[in-house]
C-alpha cells in the first residue's frame, strides 16, 4: 500500500542539517526562516537535536571528569565502565529471556486451567497442581525483568519531572582530539 499525501517540507538531507544545526545551538525561528518552512516543522526536529546535544554534553562532562584523574585511575575508570556496560547488557538480555519464558509458562498454565472440571475441581487435582507449578515458574522467570523495572522506576520518574542540569564544559580540560570533535560536530569545522 503506497502512502499518498503531501511530500515532506524538507528533504532528508535538509532535515539532517537542521538537526545538526539545532544541536549546535541555532534557533528554531532562524532556521524556519532560512529553510522557508513553519516553526512547527523545525520544532518537530528539535526534539531529536536536543537529545543529541544532551548526550554530547554528558560525554564532554565525562571526558572532563576522566581527564582530572591520574593516568592509573583513568585506566581503572575506563575498565570499570566497560564492565558496567557488559553487566547491564547481560542483565537486559536475561530480563528479556526471562520475560519470554514467563509468557510461555503462563500460556501453558492457562491451557491446564481448561482441563479443570468447574463442577468438581477436586477431581482435577493433577491439572490444578500443574497450574500452580507453571504459574510459580512463570513468576520466578519474570523476576529479573520486574526487578530491573522496579529499580529504574525512581530514576525514570525523576528524569520525567526535572530536566537534567546542563553540564558546563571546560574546554581547557578537553583533549585536543575531543575538542576538535566537538567543534566539528558544532559545524565550526576542524581545528
């Protein structure tokens, strides 16, 4: 089925340029005037650019903090960060597999419920036992996913309530290569 309707106001290349320039700090009004589109069109692209800018500032702040450590501790911090990412990836995979297993076990438990005689459930004691065992296994399988969700709930709520503070970047503490990358990303060209 083909999509009909009005073509996008900006080409994909223009959209990418607008996102890049928004992330570099240019205003919505100026860009909408330059590209001859409404502020709402540019505004829809601003959400993506704001997230990119936020991540870039977080990375820059992390680079600053890393640069303040002695060389030995920099290596330890980078090694620990790699381990934490690996643990996070493994927990996410375990949670996903546990949730799938839980779903399958709940389906099996539901199929056993159909075997229970409503008029005399005690005649179906084997099916009832199977339902109980499968339900317990399903609940146990979901525990990693549920615990991760519970552990992240306060953080997600906090992030949704208060915008994160903007990190101040001290250019004097950045390495030349990091500074060059930031300037290039901002559109100032290579250093």
